[in-house]
C-alpha cells in the first residue's frame, strides 16, 4: 500500500471492514452502503437506492465529511497510522468522537504538562492538537506513537462495550466491532 496516498490507504482499510450493502434490523443507521448511512447519503444529495450507492460516491463522502473535516492531512504528515485510525473511528463513531479520543489521549501522555500543555477536549483537531501530537512524537518517538494507537483503540473498544450495554440490539455488532480495535492495527501489519 506504499503507493497509495494516506487517504487512499485509510479508505481502503475502512472499506474492507465496512464491506458493501447492509440493512441489518438492529442497526439504527438503517440501510448502509460502504459504511455510508442512508441519512448521510441523502444529506449529500444522493437519491438512488442505497444498495446502488457507487463506491466513488462513498469515497467522495469519506474524503469531505470525515478525512477533511477531521483535518487528517496534517495528522497523516505526522503519522499515517494515527490518521488511519482516526479516520476509521470517525466513519464509525463520528468525527467529534474520534478527535475527542485523540485529545484525551494526548492530555494523559503529556507528563503533567511538561511536554506540552493540556488540550481543550472539544473535538476540533486544530493547531493546538497538531502541536501536541507533533510534540509527543518528537519527544517519545515510536513508543509515544504506539501508545497513542493503543489508547485510541482502548477508548474505542470501551465505547463499543458501553453501546452494547446500553442497547441490547447492539450486541449483534460487537464481534465485528472488535476488528476495528485490534492491535497492532491491520494498517500497521500491512506496512510491515
């Protein structure tokens, strides 16, 4: 996957997990294609049957509503695996949740503010978040980066358990959700 852009690499990974069309009765999102819910597709102007949503349209939605909204180009410039992880979490849980997870993790990895100041946990990956992530990687290297990925996955996994505890119908998805939180992430194993 070395020839792919960071977005293409992350999107290929997420598409591999999301698969094609689904209309599971326990899924509150209803009919989905390529991980795009009907509500998101309709808000984007798509009027056709969800089973017919073209992959190219899904990729366009992925780019604009998830990758660009989070600001993953700058994150990928720091670390592609972190960008891919945040993208996948954003698609599955929402962009604000993904960024909030990153900000929480960066706050607990800053050694009580000695490496960089605590971030406002607001779900916005702006300049302060960029500075913190760059600072962590510069000071802690691969160990710091792996810690970020571990804790992002831990928060995501804990959220999946909470969702299933709050709504029994979500138990239908917990095993599949586990594929999103395995470590090392599939994207890292492919690069090795």
